[in-house]
């Protein structure tokens, strides 16, 4: 008698499945690509035959991100244009889209700030600067691409908001407000763009290890590495999720806190008190 051994079917790893689902995105624009989540995303979305436009302000770190993405086979272009430069972003994005019609825009660029020492209000001009970068910079990253994406009837817009936009942080009022604005705009555009065949995803991460998080001196529950955050984002984008929110325990606490009376909610959030160091 000859014994026969049946071959077990090969089951692709979860990461491989996600990357296969991401093949619908062959031309990708990513802002804030030089550090933190953006740097991790630059490498995570890179693949052979994919065209990437990586945008950031720090030329040296941006070059490192481009090298890592190229090592994975992607064709990479970089630009050190500030997202607050409306005219510069318009020209850059429309030129790239003309050569490589954009399937996915990841509007990730953003900065944080907090109260002055002694719980004093943010310095004059801080709120304006954060609004310029976090909200208007997001618009400058998306609006130039909308006409062409609508004409093609396809594509996805992914906006980096924050859990701070779901429950504003008392020590980071302007950051919280700008991320809430990103979330609100993305939520509204999700319904507006559906009939044009364009998907919109709002990303609400919690604490992610990054230069920005390193300036946050306080309780940072469920903090995860940037590459783990990028994988979660990739997973959500591969499944066309309208919302990508993590970590779920912290999101659940925020959901519960928002249903408390205001006084109790304010008391509960005191446990997250933090000092935000100035940018270098």
C-alpha cells in the first residue's frame, strides 16, 4: 500500500492579502512623508510598479524615505514643498497627476502644539499656524486633485485626523480643533464624493511613536510603533473603510466619555494631562 500525503493549501499571510488588495492604488501621493506615520506609510505602500510622490519639508529625511520606498521597487518622486504653499502644491500635484493619474492621496502632514507653561493659553499665532498646516494644508493637498479624480470617476482620499478630534484634549486646544475640522470635512466629503466614484477615509489614530509623540510628555496609553500604525491604515484602505480608528480601547473610552455630563467628562480627561514641548 502506498501512502499518499495530501498537500496542504498555502494560505497567504494577512499582510500579503492586504498588499494584494492595495494593487488598485498604483499612483499615490503622500504628504508628511519624512517622519512618524508618514515615513512608515511611505515604505508600507511601496511596491514594484507603483508610482509615489512623497512630500515633506525636511529634505534629508525625505530622501531617506524615498530610498526605503525605492528598495521595495516603487518609482518615487519627492518634493520639499510646504503644504501651506497653495500655488506650489497646485502646480506640483497637477503635474504629477498628468503623468501618473492619482488613485490615492494620503493627506498626512500635520504638527502639534500645546498650552504654555502653567496652563497658560497657547502663544499668539499658534492656532493660526496649526490651522494653516493641519487644515488648510490638507485642503491644499486634496483640492488640486479633485477635478481629475472626479473626471475619471475613481480614487480615494485618506485624511489623517486624530482621536484628539473625537474628544478634544484640554492641553492641546488648537491641535484638537484642527483635527476635528479635518474629520468633519472628510465626513461631509464622503457623502458628497460617493456619487462621483471617489471614496473618502478619515483616519483617527491614537498615540503613535514618532517625533511628534516624543514631544508629548504625559500619559500615552496604548502607544504603538509607527510601522504598526501604518499596517492598520493599510488594512483599512485595502478594505475601503470610511473610518480607520485605533486603538479600539482608547476609542471606546472616548466614546463613553463623550456621553458623560460635561463636568464628569472634563474630570475624566484630567488623567491625560500633558506638556507639549516646542518643536526643535
